[in-house]
């Protein structure tokens, strides 16, 4: 028989265990009367079977930097109570009737009267130009887990090359962005301390073993906290890219927060050109590029569409709506209003923007955005609708865009041009318009800008007024003189 334990002592131990269990439960879930935070949204990419799926995640960030996931049903239900648009990084929220789950970093609704109130938002004037022009410092962080035994597949030297090389052969992330922006946006390596083995790339060793784990808000908060403890405040850099080690359970590909400075990459997507350009595009304020009737990211004319698991390609830029948002060509944007219809003129290829500054390279007509998707130079890798005038639709320059059509020149020397008939919104007026491509002019002379000649008119107006190119008549031989006989005497 074991030693005798008084019954009173057993009751004390049971009571203590119950108290500890209650405290753990209480600390992991806490009802909050009011919670004020900044709204952020991010896009999580992961592979499910043979498909790549994306999920939009709505988040609430407190003043101390900690983030909580907002349930989709809570966000959509309560956001309808405010007529203002929720803008990532700019909208300030007041959440009432919620509960925080500290273990999962989530916010849950606990009251039928739960509501989100829009507070006066952060001033957004000048935000786009301040983010999308000039020089931006970027730091790549190789996360080594389980005390450094598990790390990303690619070395610091490899990541430094594919992110910052100035060689056209390598076609790095920084090189491609500079080309697409016509030299307006430059990414340079961020620094840590006085010297770095590879400029712009560091290792960050953590004690946790992330192999077999899911990427979620708790992991995101933990990585951010370790970085700020071991390296520097996240705000010390314009962009921080976390390259996670091998073995993430949910085949996590990438996650970026819109209008923020952090992005996260599963192995082996870190450093892949289209992946990093896409996620940093979210940081810069861009939404996805989809195709009408298909997926939200199925517009392959634009970097904000599908990504490719390649280091150096494809060489591809952005569609007309994204070019309009970036404002890299401020003097080459044309807004067509109703009193300008019908309008005829030329739309220049954005890859040739420096050859003729009088040619617009992005045209906006109501909610439609046009660009000439010339397959050349830094857009030579585009695989969808090359050398066509692309038309996308979007509610505003930073919203998700939808590819409607790629318009070509007339199929023959005599005939009708390719057209798109669409109802679009001009301020508060809906109007049926027709976009026609009259001619596409691609020059063999590298000093002359390639362009497309367009006609934009009300659909109810007269039929096409594109100038008809009349074929020249068949060649004829010079006539011979009628023969003459010798004169008679």
C-alpha cells in the first residue's frame, strides 16, 4: 500500500487543477467590449492537390503590431453597415461584441449586436506615388528553424543574385521592376549592421521547428516578433521578405499584406520572379488581375495574375489598370470622358513609352482600362493576348481587375475592325460604348514607338468610322502605240 494522503489534500490539488484550467481558458479567450485597430487584408497562396488556391484574409492589427484574423462572415456582415470602402492599411476599425482567441490569433463574434465601426481613416493622399516611385530598401530573411537545422532550399548568394542583380541576362526582381516602371521604381538591398556577406539577405535562426506546421496568424506574429527582437523594427525597411524553411504542411506558397511592408514565402517560391513581383505588388497596393467568368487571378497578361515557378522569368509587366494606378507615366495617361466621344487616336506600347512621350500608354474610359500589350523588351515573356489591345474592367485603380478582351487589327485590308461593346460607368452615368482597333503599327525601327490606332465611340452612334485602307489596283503594263502603216504616195 502507498502512503496515506489526506482527503483534504486531494481536494486542494483538484481545486488547483481546475483553477489552472480556468485561467488557461480565460487567457486564451477574452471578451472585449471595444477593440480599435487598423484593417489589413492579405492573400494567402497554397497548393491543394494539383491546384493553386488563393484565400483573402481580413485582419485587425493593434497598436502593438499584433494581428488577429477577422472571420469572413463577421467581416462581410458588419462591413455592410458602413458605406465606406475598407482599404487595407488605411481603414481604422472599432470592433464591438467580439472575443479574441490568443492561441489562434483570431477574433470571434460573441454577440448578436457585434458591429464594425469605421473611424476616421488614415490620410491616403500621396500614398500611391510615395510607394511606387523612387528608391525602396528591401531585406530578404532566410528563416532557419529547429535551431538552424532546417532551412530554405536556396542560399543567400542565390537569393541575392535573383533579387538584386543588375544583369539583363539574370533579369532579377529589381531589374524587372525598374524596367516595367521606366526607371521610376528602384529596389535596393537593405542593410543590417556595418557589413553583410550578401547585401540585402540575412539568416534568422529560430528555436521552433516549423516542419509539418501550417502558416497562420500565430506563426506570422511570432516571426515578426523574433525579427524585431533580433534584427530591427520592421518599419526600418520598405519591404521585408521572409523565406520560410522546407516542409510546411499546407504546401504554403506565399502571403502578402496589401499596403504593408511584409510578405512571406514557402519553399521553394522565395526568389521566383513572378512570385516576388506579385506579392510585392500587393504591398504596393495592388489587388489581383482576373479574367471575366474565371478565377480572380487568371489574367496572364499581368503580373498580378497567375505566377510561375521560375527564377528569371517570364519577362512580364502589368495591365492597363495597374499601370494607371502606379502612375509611372503621368504624362502618358489619358482619361476619356463622355464629352470627348467619339475619340480616335493612338495608344502606344508601354514598353516604348520613352520613344514618344506624346503617345498615351494607358487609357481609361469609365471603368475600362486599355493598354497595348506589346510582346517585346521587358514584356517579351507575356503569354496571353500578346500584341493585342487589352481591355480590363475595375471599380477603381486599386481594385481587382477583370480581363474582358484582347482586340486585334482588322482581319483584312478591307473589313470591319475588331470591336468590344460594353456598358461602363462614367461617374454616375452608365453608357454603352464601343472600342475598336483600326490598325496596329509595329515598326522595325527601334527608335519609333509601336502603337495601335483606336476609335472609341457610343455604341448608339453611327457604325465604324475607322479609315478604310483601300487596296491599290493591280499593276498594268504601259500601253503600246497602235501600229501605223507606211504612208502611200
